[in-house]
């Protein structure tokens, strides 16, 4: 039996393909991406399910899914894909599109973490884990979360309270500004 996809279904899939520069229709649902994903058990949809939902044009379900927000961007899925589908890039695209179109994550702490992570890289040119943990805990009102282990790690010299900036942080900020301009939004 042959099924014909209607225009709305094709439009969503083609929009994701165009935004990510990845052919979402190349995925044939082998499941290798899902089998290799280290955090699949926390996701609302597995990576291959997200791919299928995109192919079927189920925009609301895809953009309301927690999966793109929980993706660790480890690229295991992309590496394992026999068709070379860059699923990690699609997850990035879905996060960007969800924010651009006003979809809210069901897990705001994930969005907070993402924002703090990116701002740390923009400001310092690299990730400084101590800063990330402290700002995240303050923003989520978990003031003393991790304080005990943080103190122990600091006393053993495993973490520091300061970090060196890399050279070229102005270039890093320029990259962030251009990406915001490209997206057409201050996200």
C-alpha cells in the first residue's frame, strides 16, 4: 500500500530538513540511534521516534517533546546512524525552532541549564563548571545543592572559583550575535 503525505506533513519535515541541512527522510527507523543514546531512558520520545514524528509531520508532538531538550549532544546517535543522518543537529534545530515559535519545555530547569551553559561559553570562551553549577543553583533556588561536594572538590584542588578567559572572547561574542541575527530573535 502506498501512502501520500499531505502538504502540511511534507512542509514540517522539509522545514526541519532545510533548517538543519539534514535529510530527515533518509532515516529508515533501524533504531541504532536509540540503542546508543546514553539518556534515552529519560526522554519522552526516543531519537528514532522523534525522527518518525518529524517524517509524519506531527509538529505539535515534536516541539512539545522533552527529548530535544534532554539531548546531551554527545553525537552517539549521529555516529551510529548507517545512513549518516545527523540526529544531534536535528535535536539542536528542534530546540531552536521550539523557542522561536514559543513552545515551552515541560522541564524549565533544562532550558535554564542550556541558557546558563551558552552564556558561560559566550562570556568566557569556555565552560567553567564551578560557575555553571553556582549560577544554575542560584537561578533554580537550590542555594546549597552540591555545596558539600563542591567544598570537598575545592579543598582537594579539583575545582577552582576562577577561570582563565581564552583569547578572542570578542570573536566568540560576535559568533553568538550573528547566530541570534540569523535566527531573527534574541534567543
